[in-house]
C-alpha cells in the first residue's frame, strides 16, 4: 500500500470523514453514504477474519476502490 492511502485512513474517525475521502477518490456523491457504510462494515469483517487492524483493512479496501475509479477515469474496463 502506498503512503498516500495510509495517511488518510489513520485519521478517519467516523463515516462522515470516510464519505469525504471517498469523494476525493472519485466516488459519485450520491453513493458516498452507502459506500462508506459498506466499506466500514467490510473493513471490520476483514479485520476480524484476517487478524489485521481495522485501519489496515480499510486501507486495503480504499486502495482497491481508488484503483477502480482511476481505471474508469482512464477508460479501462474492469471486470
């Protein structure tokens, strides 16, 4: 994971901050609240199952989301 993705994750304290970060990454504004909630839930699940911290799990998920939006912006098709 890159340092850019790591720094914001350590500062996220609630879903409102996660929503703002998602908007910065390119998430459609009308989907940030639902996506933030889903990412929060999934990060907790991954942390529990994989034995990693919530922050590391969230960082991983955000990195995947950011890659997907970057590919979409470049016109690259993702499965």
